[in-house]
C-alpha cells in the first residue's frame, strides 16, 4: 500500500527519492509524486499510474533540490488521479505532506476547515492534514508545535512525511500505528516507510516508535512524543545484508519466488531445527534471539515457559488472505498433534467482536508483511484481553514484531511479487514446526512420532524440487484452462485451505473468477454453477479423505464440468474421473499442503502470463494492506 520516502543532504533529491520509491513499488500503488524545496518554492510533481509516468515528468522538469519527500499512493479516499496523488500542499504553498493510512475523522475536520475558509482541491482525507498544519502554524510560527497540535486532533492510524518552505533544513516524520524508518548517512538523511528503501543507502537506522515525531536534519535527528516530550534513542547499525531485489533471470518475480520455495523451506527448517541430520532427536528450537535489525532492540522467539505452554486451553489464529489460508492448515495440524481447540478468524471480522480470549488463550497473528492493519488490530484486541500473543511474519522489522510477545520469523528474504507464494509455504512450515514443538512440550506426541514428522518435513524441499521440475508439463495443462471465466477448486481436510489458496492465486493473478470450496459443500449450493464451461479443480491426496473427495469430484463430472486434478503419481483411479491431471510425487496427507499448492501457483502464473496480466503487480492489489 502507500509508501513514504524522504531525503535531505548534499545530493540531488529526486533521483534518490525515485530510487527509494522503486523499492516500495512492490507494496502496491496507483499514483506517485514528490515534493522538493527548489529555491523559494515547493515544487510538487505527481502523476497517476506507474512510477515511469513520474519519472518522465521528472526528466522533463529536472528539479534542482537537495531536500524532498515522495510517495506512492494506493487510493482509498478519491480515485487514483493526478490531483489526488500525494504530496498535498496548503493554499499558501508552504507545507507539503505525504500520508499513509486513514484519517478516520477527516470528514468532520474537513467541514470545520471549510467553515474556517480553507479551500480543498482534492477528494483525499490527507488534505485535512496540510490545512490543519497551516492553520496551527499561523498561530505561533512554531512548526513542531503545529505538527503536535495537528496529529492530536487526527484519529486513525497514520504516518506522515512533511517538508516546509519555512524550515528548509529539515523533514518531519510522524508515525502513529504505522512503520517509518529514518536512515542516517554521511551528511545526508533518509526516510522511508520500509527499511528496505533506507538500507540501499545506509546501515544506520532509527525506527520510529508508535505515536512518535522525528525532526530529521542532515546530520542529526530529534524524537518527540505526541505530547511534545523529547525522547533520546541511539541509532542502530544493521549488520544484515540489504535485501536484493533482482529477478535473477526469471521473467517475473513471482516465478522466481515460486522456484525459491524449496530453499525457503530449507532455510526456515535449518533455523528452527538446526543439526537435524546429525541429531534427529534434537528438539525444535524457537530460541529467543536479539534482533539487531530493529532499533527497538527487540528479541524474538517463543518466550513462553513450558508451564505457560501447558496452560494454553485455546488458540485463536488471526490473519487475512493467503496468511489466513496458512492459518487454516495450522489449525488442523495443531488440533491433530496437540489436541488444543483452535479457531481461525478473519482478522477484519474478529477485531470488533467481543473476543473470547483470556490468560489461557494463545493468539497467533500470521502476516507476511507484519503491517496488515486488520491483523494488527485483531492482535491488539486479543492482547488487551490478556491472551498470550505470537506473531508469524517474514518481516522481523515490522509493527507485528513490535507488538507480539512471541515471534517466529519465516526465512524467505523479501517477497516482491504482490501475490504471496514462498511466504505461504514458509508459514505452513512454521505451523508444522510449531505444532510439533507444542505437542512435545505438552506431551501430546511421543518423541518417536516427533522424529518421524521432522524426517517427513526434511524431505519436503526435495519433493518440491521434483514438482518444480515438471513446470513445462504443468504449463501445457494450465493453458488449457486459460479460456475459463469461472473456476471451482475443491478439496477436503488439510487440503481444503489449498483449494482456497489455489482459487485466491488464480483470481489475483489472472482476474478469472475462482472459488474454493470444501468438497463436501459443493452439493449444498455451488454445484448449481457447474456446466461444461466450468473447470473443477480437485486436490486429491491418498489418505483419510481421498474416497470422499473423489466422490465429490464425480458429482461434478456428472454435471459435465471440465475435470482437473492435482493427484499423486500412481493414483490409477484419477484418470477415470479427471480429464487433466497435475501429477505430483506421492506425499503424506498431513504434510501435503506444503506441495499440493505448487502446481496451482504455477497454473495461476502461466494462465495470467498467457493472458498478458501484470503478474507481479496485479491491478487494485497492495502487498502491505495498511488500512482497515
Ligand atoms: C496474497 O497473495 C495476497 N496478496 C493477500 O491475500 C495477503 O496474503 C493478505 O493481504 C495478507 O497480507 P499479510 O500476510 O502481509 O498480512
């Protein structure tokens, strides 16, 4: 979703701002802009559409300035037009503001400002900020005071970048339930809503805490709370390599990330199950570690004591989208191995309910980005009830990592493509490891059983490699489905979430309407949509639910649907029911979601690419969904 950047120093600002905006592109956006202080004016250059449009304007104008802010906007209030693109300015052209998030009371503030004579030129909620700043600054010419008074009347979660003609030596940044990172270089400073965009330039960072304001100058910075109290925090030097954003020869990031999945599983396992080959009986270790990439000097790992783990009576998993599907697999695995009741909740739904969580509840929030507003709100609401909290995220520098008491990090590296693939399988791996970990601690599984399961998990990356080697075969099959306008995915048990995730991937990437159903539900309504134009894709793995799933598929065949399956090699029953089969090597049912999703990811990719869709940045989607 929206991204904020800023620069001040001795170099030209716009090339730096543009390159930092490119780093944030993957978050999803539909317009972009910059504001630089050029001579005695604020020069605001912005455009709807891709960054290349902004780049063309910058090449034409060639603004000369060493201080500025920039933004990628994902439209919420007002369509993605040039006018609504950020930065926004006040009627005197003194302030420019970029904004992430939503100002929930903007309508009331806007009415109040209009009554006071302020003229609005955009449909955005952001514009109230710049008029409020202007109004407050008028009172005493104290810019910090004006910012403090402004943010204190705004409701919601937001981050701001501010420059002012009256104070040409500084940028202000405001963080209120968002993420913002300040980077400190040699005679230059940086600002970005994602530390990835700062790491390109410096490894010395200050992450803003919640409800904090930063005054950033070329060689210094100051931090203030919303009541004006100054805070003193040293910068942190990152010792990790900056993320590399490179397609490495693949046509798209998505295809690269699908192919990285075996590596991601290996990395995640070797982190939490080190030395397994030499000592298969070694316990899973979610040891607490210092995390140096975070200025809050946080720690991560599972910090609950054995007694606390034994005291858990209930688990609630909260997440959105793909992470929610991973959570559904997590539920089944934890229930099976630990005999703890687990509920999976759509984060946007649970947060406003009376959450029935208490001191014996563990709430697990799953989020690739760790910035998803709905997931964070659900986690905070559960935390307020006294529940234990555990975050599963790919971003140890995220907001989720700050608020969760326990943290498991998926070892994926950055995921650039908006559609989640490698982080999904890494989340699944974390759930398998967590379930075994909890099961061993609570005594619900034996050590021998745990060792067997760890062996199975260890074999998964190689199995996945065998599946990926069938890419060409899958491509041929996939293109047979490219003419469909509706696709139904069915499965049972542990692969029901695979059906949901398969449908989500196809929708996101190809814009073909797709729905996933528990196979047994098909006859209770969805079967009405079936005819010879509708492919029904069945995920079918030998095990507890095989026969019943096959029967449900046959019900579809009887309605002349186009029958497609993901089925294992050697399944001789499958050809009687299915016209097209994505074959995978035999796999144990409980762990099969780790690999059954792979042909479906590839299918969605091939169909979308064939249809000429924007595979890495599908229309309307954002990678970090930072508004509720
Ligand atoms: C995945 O392909 C989607 N882009 C989306 O459903 C995503 O999983 C969801 O928005 C949650 O994001 P998070 O994992 O960063 O919280």
